[in-house]
C-alpha cells in the first residue's frame, strides 16, 4: 500500500470526554519523527466529546457514528478512511508516556521479514503497576470451567451479601508480570497492525473478544503477535471509576456484553455445543434477582447468538 502517512492512530470514543482529551494530548505531545494522522471514531457521545475534539484538536479526523456501534465496528469506520501504512488502535483511556508510535513503527520496519501480525507492549495502570497487556486464546474446557466457577462464586457472594457479610475483599486482585515476546493475542487497548484486511474487526462482536478473534485469524495464517520493549503506555481502565458492588457488577453493561461476546466467540471459533452450554449457564446466572433488572433486556440478544 502506497501512503504518505506512516501510521493512522484510531481512537474509539464513547462518553469519555476528559479521558479522550488527555489521550489526544499525549499522542501529539509524545509522537515525533514519524508521520501520523489521528482518527477519532465517536459512537454517539452525549458528553461533549465531539465538540471538544472539534474545538481543541482541529487536526483530528472526526468520524461521527451518531449511535453506539460497538468497539470493533467503530474502529472499522476509522479504518475505512485510514491512510497510514500501519494502524494503531488506541483506547481513549490510555496515555502515551513516550514516543511509543515511533517505537512500534521502527520495530516493524526492521522486522518485516518475520511475518508480524500485531504488536503491543507492557501496559501500566494509573499507579504505574503492570496491567493486562496480552492473553491466551480461549479453549473450550477452560471456558466452561471458568463459567462454572464464575456461577458458583456469584451465588456464594449473593448468599453472603444476603447475610450482611462484607464481600468487598473476596475478588482476587490479578498480578501481571512483565513479558516480551510472542503471545496469543495483544489486548485491544494498544494494538499496532499493518493496514491490511487483517486489521479489520468482525462486526458481529459488539464489545470484547473482537481483538482475540482478529488475532486468532492471524495465528491461523502464520502471523506473529508480539509484545516489544520500548513503548510506554498507561491504560487507566475506564478512568478508575468508583468500584461497583462485587455482586451488582455482574449485571453491568460491560460484563453483559463480555458474556454475549464470549458465547459468540465460542460458537464461531470453538464449538457450537460448548457455546450452547455457556449460553444456558449465563442465562441461568442472569435470572438472579440481584441483576435481573439489568440483564432482562439482553435475553433476546443472548438467545439469538
């Protein structure tokens, strides 16, 4: 692909105005010695995000989707107009801490004979501690076991909550280790890829598992997914909002969408039978009186997966 732009930075926006402002500032302040464009694909934000971009960052290419199309689809709308040789998918709740885009670009250009499919780096959270940067491709048995444990843990917490117990410390805090090298998949918060058909997300995934599905396709075609040294990026995880009740969080929009996408991924890439098992367990979970008021409107969507 012939292009006058080295990298197209694509950021999906949905009601994260302040986070987006800080993310954009970091991109323009930290990036040098590489030509780039920034595309913000806005999913119908109602918090002034669009106006902020127009007023404060007139150099940004703004795509107004007018509705929440989901993460993958919104990224694809940015990809449709991207002119860069490479595409850098970046979450709005991230901050570049150094010239990360140049580091990714230089690494790829110096390793072009190594069948690269995607690059990422070790992310840190708002406190500077390592956070999730990569993952393993889901396997049928592991998915089912995790869902069983998830259900058991949920109902144990429901009983404890009913008894008035403090369950705020029950959920374990994950520990992440620094890693450089090939991984199953790079998380979608900082995903550097070639501007090619491999850069496109499956739009059937509304939220979550879209980057896993994309990189599974890469793996099947022999393309590597790699974490590299050099880039420094902070992932604030939606700005570190106030922690939700440990039971009620299971009925949050993001977790509901993750569960729908988990079933969709399983059906598409693993086993229709396993997907049906997952679906049955999740629907049983959603019937809980603690979360039913949030989950009931998604039963039809889950059933149709």
